[in-house]
C-alpha cells in the first residue's frame, strides 16, 4: 500500500488520539452495577456525554478508515498513484472515490459502513435502502472504467449480493473488513 498522504496521516493521528483519550477517560471511571441505579443516573449521563465528546463524530472516523481500506484494496489491484482518500471531507456530496490511475483508468466507488437495521428481517431498513439505491444510481449514471461498491459489514455484503443484484450491473461489490 502506498504511504499515507499528509491528509490521511492527520486523520489517522486524530482517530488514534481520540481513542487514547477515551481509553484514559474510561479507565478512570468506576463502571459497575451502581450505574444501573436511579441514584447514579446523573453520573451515567456524565460518563456517556463525556465519552461522546471525546469521540467527536465517530461516524466520520469510521468513514475515513473505510476509505483507507478501499484505498488499500485499490492500491493492491491498480496503480492509483498518489490518491488521497482523505482529500474529500467525510459526508460531503459526490462519489466517495473518483480517481484516474497513472495509466488513465477511471475508477469510481461508493463506500458504506452500514450495518443492516435489525428489524428489517434480513434486509436493509427503509432509510438504508434509499441511501443504497441513491448510491447505486450515482454509480450507474457515472461513466468509468471500473465501478465499486465497498461495504464493511458481512451482513450488508450478503444482503446487497442477494437482494440488490438488479442495481449492480457493471458494479463490483467488495467486502473491505470483517471487524
């Protein structure tokens, strides 16, 4: 895998620092049965609120890490040059990956860190379906030599393969991580 770009280094360093801070904070807490009592409800809220504050927007951290996993996959299979997976802010509109290799090959991709909604009976939840279908449409409408739909959850991967094949013409689905 190519070395991290400066943006990627900064992003990963921030993630690691937040995890270290969370570990220190939680190691200083007494996490026992007393937190389950009504008398300690204020303390329970305080622990949760401080944990959330330390983590910041952890969804962005998960998304950046998934982008780096996708970059690693692409670097193992294509000459992606100095592609910067952290150049586009997490959550910004547009394709998650849109690059031209050093050989002029156009690669696009969407990345999902979604875990299927548990009440969906072996499918995605209603909002998850809408989001996936929008990403499938974005991939279908964009001209490229290679189109990828990256997922990070085995259950999501299985569901996409089994129930959404009609959207996957010309799109390769890749499972990036198994946790």
